[in-house]
């Protein structure tokens, strides 16, 4: 019956949540009744980098880098030491450097060296 299960999702809120994998989690739960495991860091990295490339293609360098900051900020809310990434990308003015910052962040996370990255990035953030 149509009243068995209904799910309303406020698309704007989801789009701004920094959780693009939420739809996949919902679909998994609705089809299996089991909660999906959280995405891996590798998956999050891939989503972010793909999103950034598409964003830059759509908006170009000047607007793309600046408007990507809010998206990266939303993602950062769900990452360990995410504020470190958010502060760094907010200082960047080129697509290439923003992509490098995301890759550097995930490399540091993978090697358990986010603290060292914070020390390396701190002067860059404070100087701006």
C-alpha cells in the first residue's frame, strides 16, 4: 500500500549537508532493512574530488573556487579534524591548489598524520 512507507527528504537541506552518500544509505536501508556502513575515507575522497572537478567545470576557476568553499565546509563537518581542511581551502584561490589541499588532507588522514598537517598548514592559514 502507498501508506506502508513514505520518505520525504528536503532536497535543499540534503544538498547542503555534506553527506552525498545519504541517498545510498537510505536506498540500502529501504531495500535490505540494514543500515549501510559509513563510507570509507577512500570513497569520501573520491566523492569530494569528483564533485570539485564537476563544480569547476560548471563555474570556472574564479567562481568555482570561491563557491566550492561552502561545499568543502559542509563535507568537512563530517571529517576528523575537518576544520583544518575547511580553514585551508577558504584561503585558496586556484582550482589546482584546492584539489591539492583535499588530496593532502586525505593522505594525512590515511597515514594518521593530521596533527602534523595542522602544524604545516597553521602558518599558511594564520598568514592570510
